C-alpha cells in the first residue's frame, strides 16, 4: 500500500481534497486530516466566513499562496457549500505532487 495522500493525479494536474475551516483566527495550511470514513484531506484554515463564496475564494487564495502558484491554476471542482471540497490544480502532475508533499511535510 502506498503513502496516504489527499490528492489524485490527472493528465491536467492534480485534484486535491480539502477540509475547509472558515472563520479561523488566521489563514493557513493545518496539515492532513483523516475523517471517520478514512478519507484524507488537506486542512485549510481561512479567516473568511462561509457566506456568499467568501470562504471558497479564501481557500483557493490560501492554497495558491502556499504552493506558490497563480490563483488561475486552481479551481473549485465540487463542495461549494460543504466543508469538504475538491480543488483542481492545473500543471505538471509530478511538480504539483512534489509541492504538495513539501507542504504537508512542513505542517
């Protein structure tokens, strides 16, 4: 069995499972979180409240900044009204996986 990850490779990049925590004291990456069903997500804390898409936008901005990517390379694939979201990240899958692993290792 391989390493437990919160992302899946695709030909266009990676799809990342995120667990958002809106209304946090500060924005940032809080490491991996394993849910009761065994789903692994990258926990992202954002100051923005979960209203009118503000938290979703903040999640994208926080991830883009943490990964050193342009926001335009990230898009919300699903979970607009849920805390668990899927975020598509465009780019070279090998480079993105390495960046995500570094990010996880730093938290």
